[in-house]
C-alpha cells in the first residue's frame, strides 16, 4: 500500500542526498514520521501547508517499511500512517512536485 509524505523542496533534496529520511522537525517532536493515505494527503496539505508555493509529495511503499508503519488515530479522529524508522530512498516509488497545497489531489493518481 502506498503512503504519502508531504515535504518542502529542501527536505526532499536532503532526503535524496542522504539516501534516507529521518523526519522533519515536527516529525522529531512527535516521535514518528507523519504520513497520509491517498484519501488524506490533499486535505493534510491544505491544513498543514496552505501557504507553501511548492510541495514535494513522496509516494512510499508502506509494505516495504514493514512493522515500522503504524496506523494510529490523530487528534482529529482520523487514522493516519505513522512511520517509526527512517525511510530509505528506495522505498519511494514516485515523487510529485506540486504548485501548492490546492494542487495536490489533482497532481496524484487516483
């Protein structure tokens, strides 16, 4: 199953350079890497990154991450995929550069 990580362009550049992603500052505060399902990613982008001119969406093979992915309830009652380990670059199946949060759902395959 694919899960999605919303990134700022600089975060994606760091991920590519390092070959793995250990989380954003917010992820570090939370103790896990925040991700979304396909159904959630557009609303998440609008809620968290409404004013960012460019976003990068990484589609991640959640099955490749094994038990480090846990589907957990968030404060709004939704159940989101949280990753409790660094994500290797080779778990990323596709990368989408998107012109702002409002374009996320249009840019990703259904």
